C-alpha cells in the first residue's frame, strides 16, 4: 500500500477536511475501524472508505477544536484493521500553523 500525499497542512483552531488516497488493490471493505492520528494529540474516526483515486479513499473531518494544540510539525498516520491486524496505511508530516491574519489597510 502507498499513500499519494504525505505532507499535510492546517491552521490552529480551523476545521480541516482531508482526503487520503491509498494506493492499493484491496476493496474498501477490506479496511475496518480506520482512524487518523496526529502524533499523540488527535485521533479521529474516519468516514467509511470508498473506491476511487489510486485505490481506496479515506475522508477525515478534523474539527477546529481538534487543532487546538501547539504550532509545529507532527507525524500523522492513518491506521485500520486489515486481515485481522491493525496496520498503518499511510503516514507523513502534518504542519500546524497559526491562523493567518490580514495586514491593516
């Protein structure tokens, strides 16, 4: 299995939808209990996987309250049960930044 995009980015306290594209020949039904983690800060149950992209797509809706931790770079991973074992399907880096502000006019 291979994830297409590994570098993810978000803003502190801003909701973020993410779609993770995992390159695989397995059907979506082969993956149960999928969860998205950012370091030890956040763990979110994903929406049910479905066919598309390079094999199977996983949609993750991160709430603004989930991104209420220190700005920085963290490891993220997508895990699921596959063939009776918990496996890492994808991983990479998640960069959390301060909310951008606009310059005064």
